[in-house]
C-alpha cells in the first residue's frame, strides 16, 4: 500500500487577528511548526518527525472525517470583526486537497467550529507532539 511514510505535501495554518495561530508545514519528511500570537510570529520553529504509525493514524483520521469531500472554500457571512482564517493543503496517495476557510468550517452551518474540524485539528496537534 505504501502509506507508511509522510504525505507528498502537507501544510496547515489556522489563525487570525486575535488569539494564537498555528502554522504547520512538511519539509523533507519533517514537520515544522510555529506558534504565533496576534498575527506576529514567534520565530520559534519546532521540528518533529512523526513515525510511520503516527502518519498512518493521521491518514485514518483524515479518511474517517471525509476530508476528500470538503469544499475548496468555506466563508461565513458572519465575518464581522475577529476572523479566524485557516488553510489546508494535503497531497497523499493520489489525493490532492486544498481547502481554506474564514470563520466557517466543514460540517458547521454557522461560525461555530464543527466536530470534524476540531477532530482534524486535534489530529494535527497530535502529529506535532501536542497531545490534546
């Protein structure tokens, strides 16, 4: 099957005008991630190398959450002031996904974060070694 290693491409960003943001990107099989607050980057980039098992679990979560069915863009009518932006790019096993959103999430009718998105974010945080 050959799904034991890292994906071909992976990038995930979530953040906005307020609150912390997280930027995760895959470079040469290593995951680099950076936390930032209120739009300014900390400049501290942490590197992790998830095991094949961890990548496998991440893929299972991605499949279970139906990410291949997500729309390319989620934009909420409720984007008045504090907007949370997010962006996901994932290429793995012939699957190419580019999704972005602003105050809107797959599986949620309004600006509330959906269960699918929360679970996806938790899976990303597990990958970078932040157990939730």
